[in-house]
C-alpha cells in the first residue's frame, strides 16, 4: 500500500498476535521493495525506536529520511516516535 496506516496496523496486529519479533523484519522487507517510499521507512524507524537497543538505528533512519524528504507522514511518525519514547528533545536536536 502507498499509505502509512496499513503498515502501522500490520505492526499492531503482529504485536497483538504475540509476534513482535516479526515486525521489523517484515517492514525491512517492504522497505527494501520500495526504498524510495519514505512512509514505510519511517514506520520501520518508529518500530525500531520502541526498543532502546534499536534507537541508534532508528535515529539513523530518521536522519536519512529528514535529509531526503519532507513527506508529512514521515515527519509525523518521527515526531511521534521521539515523543513516545521519551526523547522529545531529539526532534528539535535533529
């Protein structure tokens, strides 16, 4: 799909099904199929940021997205992710 919500719902469904470990690999697969589509990469970054061990990679993805696009969905997810992970300062630091 060419929208953010289906990927967010997919991640939620996998977590609800007790398969949180499948979220990032599946999103990576979708992002690899269409590397020029910022929203799916933003969803991947937001999912990685949910785990403190994935935040460095998430921040790298968010920084790349910021450099490449001003896509509103990607920006919205980056801001929301940083706020939800208790790092709102990252939004203004980037």
